[in-house]
């Protein structure tokens, strides 16, 4: 790993944590949402003995990871374009691949911190169950983050302004949010919507983390989820190689 890449990685991390508004929506807002849902008098999840606080924690983790790619990264790239930062970068000797890799890795690190912070709050204040190895959950977070960050890059290919990006991110983000096994089991959905939900990558991200937290965390619990996410990662990589171009 060369010096220029490490410098780019540090720069991207600084850009993230020096943005108060971004940090609020990245770290604070998910905690508020999880806390609000955990104190609601919902009780047990339909058809199980799992408390709603336990059930929704992996969902909120996955939701924040998804939003970091589809909204956070996409809008950040568009902001760089509008301020001509990308144009200035393109005339430097730095490799484009290093720039993209530093952006992705820095935001995957943030996704891992989100999982850790939310898990600590869930365990400490709400007695959330974490039965499996947290390392497996971190692996799911990294894999899911990579998928949604790559999806965010694809969005920037089709939108150069906030106005152009907003309907695209809404059209993608809303189905992922409400059909992604986050707030309620997909088994409660009508058959047509359930079929769609079973295709979405966030369904397997949520289910994978939930399996680690609520079950034994063994391969038999989350192997299918990991396999489906790997398929989605390959799809996102292929689409980015085909569609994405770093341009001002």
C-alpha cells in the first residue's frame, strides 16, 4: 500500500468526521431512531419470542449502512462535482483507482463503527441479544457497505445535480427501506412484495446480522445470506466497471 493511497484514505476519513451535519445523520440519527423504536410498547415480534428491540437492531444497522451508500456517497460525489473538486483531482498524477478505493474503504470503516456503536447502545441500554461472534457481524457490515457504496457510485453516473439524484435515490432507497426485512419480517408481506423482498440485497444483510445476533452465529445460520451478498457484490462490481467513470 503506497503513501499516496494512505494519504487519500486519511483525507477521506477527515472529510467525514469534520462534517458535523454528516456525522449527525451518520451516527446520531440512527441511535435516535433505534431508541425510539426500542421504547415503543410493541412487545414481541409476530410469530416469535424475539423482542422488537432485538429484532430491529440489525435492521437499523443495515439501514444506516444502506443510506451511507445510496444517499451519503452519492450526494457527496455530486457535491464534489459541483465544487469542481473532481475536475482538479483529474489533473493530478494520483491514480483514479486509488481515489475510488480510498473513498470506499474510508466509508466501510465508518459502517463498521456504526455497527459497533449501535450494538453497544443496544446491549447496554436495551439488553439486546448478541449471541454470535461480532466478527461475523462486522464481516456482513463490510460486505453490505461495499455493495451499497458501489450502488451509490452508479447513481452518480446518471445524476450530476441534487435535483437529478433525488428521484433516483428515492426510487431505490424507499423499496429497500420498507421491503428489506428492517422493521418487520418479510413473511408478513403479501406474496408479490415478499418475492421482491427476497431479491433485495438489504434483506440478506439484515438477515445475516440478525442470525449472528439472535442465533448461534454458525455458518448454517448465515451461509445463504453471505452467499447472496457475494452475488450482489459481483453484480455491483461488474456494473461499475461497465457504467461508472470518474468525471467532472
